[in-house]
């Protein structure tokens, strides 16, 4: 069993930066892939970025020039660095973990990111 816990959300002005953290307790094996999703009001949840235990990453085209993902395996923690934030980045950001990107079984409760203009 894995329990992801997000932190680092908040209110930021346009152009600012935030770093989200997600610490996954429990089985490290079960968190081979860790990912960040986001869901804005009235919109579907979308994949923002993911990273494997070995360090392979993927970042959505819509944010790849501004967001980056990294991971500290010793702490089983994943980070999402968000720069040059825009109002459209406002959403609840969720951390997820699992063996495969297509089978992320464990989800955090989400952290709110609000970008104000």
C-alpha cells in the first residue's frame, strides 16, 4: 500500500513559481511510477508529468517549457517545479503512484494551486 501526500500548493501571482512535493509512504516497489495530474474547475483531469524510479520522465506539451519533474528515491518523494505560472495553471494538483503509468493505483488528496492576475 502506498499513500501519496502532496504539499506546496498555494496562491501565486502570474509569472511566479511554486514547487510541489509528494511524499509516498509505504511500498517503494509499488511506486515505480509517480505522476502529477491536475484538474481545473469544469475540466477533466489531465496528466502533467510523470517520472519512473529509474528517472525517465514525461511532461505534457502544454507545460514542458515551464514545468519540470524530479524525484528523490531515497525519500520516495517526487517534485514538480512550476515556473512562469499562468492563470490557466490554476487547478487542484494530484500526485499518483503505481507500477505503471497506465495503472496508477494510489492517489493523494490534492493540493490547490491558484495563479492570480
